[in-house]
């Protein structure tokens, strides 16, 4: 609990799987299961995903996907974050991934991240998923600020943030390092706060 002038501030985030699951009838979001391991492994063994998410193993193996699913289950249980498969409602296929991780529980600040499988790119599915998850986080889960960081060179991720209604706040200069590319990374910082929700 934090003490501020005029009183105390208690964050009240509740990170549990939404019931009913989040969906706009084009995409739906659901927690990962071990049945998704082949889809995760296939999607993440893509040079474009490895290019921007440099913490992912490359090549990406089935064992990496299995470890990922198990880690997401633990994070859900421990209240550290929420991790969803983005499912294309028309085909039932996994179109990508979207997750929220807790940055500061007492201030109710979270950070969102996402990737899109190659066959689903350019169709607006990730933007839809980001809108769904952000709205849920701010309206239902008790988050007050959803932050998003993207490499300033990753134009696709920047477009997703902008189309989803996020406000670009600035740039964290040289704040990361991409070992695969051998360069320091400037991150564009975006946010959506409780007062922005429509």
C-alpha cells in the first residue's frame, strides 16, 4: 500500500481469465494450453518474430513452446500477468499472442506485448486483440495504465498501437539491446489509461 498526500492508494487489479472469454466475433482471446504447443512452435520459428522479439530462442523448438505454456500457467496463478492465444474466429486457428504483465500492482500499471503469426498478418487481427485486452484490463481487471513498448524500427507494431488508440508518449533511447542485430534499441512508448477507455 502506498501513502500519498491526502490518503492511501490501493491498487485493485484482479487478473483472472475473463468469463465469458473476450471476443468480438472476429478474434477471441483464451489462455494458452498444451494443445497449442505445435502452433506456438510453428509461429515463433519465424525470422520476422525472432527479429523483433530477440529474447525468443532461435531456432524455436517444440520444447520452447511447451516451457512457454507452462510458464504462462504459473504467471496466471501467481497474478503476475495474463497470457492469451489470439484465435481467428473464422478458422479457429491461432493467429498470434497477446499478454499483459504487471509492472506495479499497487499503482495498477501493466505492460502489453504481442506477436502475430505470419499467415494472420495484415488482417487487423492483432489490433482487434489489443483493443479487446486493453478494454478488459481497464474496465474489468482494475488496471489504471496499460503501457506498450515497441522497437522504433518495428513499423508493424507501431501501427497496431496507433490503430488501437494508444497515445505515443515518447522514446526510450538506447534502452535495450538486440543481440541478434548487434544494436542498441530505441523503444517507442505508448499508453492507454483508464480515462481513455471508450
